[in-house]
C-alpha cells in the first residue's frame, strides 16, 4: 500500500514556535498535558512537570506512562496499558483506575466532565465516563489517531499516516473534520539513528515506538531486517533510498497483518 504523504498546498502548515527537551534517558514523549502552570510529559517510566518558560524539569513522578496524559483541574490521568490511572500530582499516588475498551490507546484529554481517549489502530476517539470507563460516544477517523485535546471548547486530534501528520478539529457530535493544519514535512514520526558502523535503526509505532527496523549498508545496497508496520512503509522506503536502495529483506518474525 502506497500512501500519498506530500504536503497539501490548500491546507495551512503549522509553525513550530518552541520545542522542549530532549529529556535524558527518555525513549520518547508519549503524552502531554498542561495544569495551568507546568507541562506534564509522559516519558515512559516517569511523568515529569516542565516549566514552560525555562524548559526545566521541576518535578518527577515515577510512573509507567507510555501513552496519553490528561488533567482535570485537580488530578492527572495517565494511560497505562489497558487502564487509565487517576493520579494525585502532589504525591504521585494512584487514587483510582478504570479499564480502557481495548489496547492501542494513544491520546487522552479531559473536557465536559469526560475523558476523551484516542485509539490509534482503531482510528477513533472515545468519550469515556471517568468513573467507570463506559463508552459514551465514538468518533471515527480515517487516519491513525495520536494525540487528543480540547482547546477553547473545540476538539482537536493528531493524525499519523506514513510520514504525513496533521492536526484536525472535528465536530464532536458528528466526527466531521472542520479544520486541518498539516505538520511540516519531516516532522518526527519515526526516527533514524545510527547504532553501529553501517547499521541504522528506525523506530515507529504509536502510542509507543515499539517497532524496530534495521537497515544494513552493504556493497550492493541495503539489507532491511524486519519491516515494521504498514504505517512505517513510506518512511522505511525513503530511508533505504537515501542509503543506496533496499536490495533484500530479512524477516526475523511476522504477524498476520
């Protein structure tokens, strides 16, 4: 499957006005929320509070956190596998937990007295009862759903497909896309890093970058070890082309999809 990931001239492109990090020992930023004073970032094994002015980490809560984060004005909510933990930000204590309706959970937001949960591979957003986890509403998307947020009473979510990513404002009642802002070309979906002489690793997947693909530079081109997931196809192909072209593929394992 080949996806058209070129920028659409009819859609405005987001301007990145500031970046935070990198954060030492973090394998990525898996969730973000704002409590009115600090930015909370989920770094995999710890939730950190970041001063938005200085960029300094001012607090750290040791918690497993490999997906979305939300704040309701008093408590943090953190996706952890197939549950959402309600956390006291002062003590780090988990006050309560609710189940999620399946795996592959990505973004999380709080609005209108509900939690709004992005489900990446299901391409949808769910409105949840924060006490029970019961699904109150389902909003379908035609792309992988990453982050979810509410801004001034409007529902926005991030998308990802191949190397293309955009932000979408949707009507929460109908799911209709009302507005789109595309991310700049090359804005990080998958990273390519050199791990040894002639060996490059690309990581992909959401909510966590759990899928590794290795590109081995050889005399006649590139040997690709493992293929990642379908959504990584364009990024892997372009990386291979830059390194001389993919000549062979070696699969270490496979899944039905």
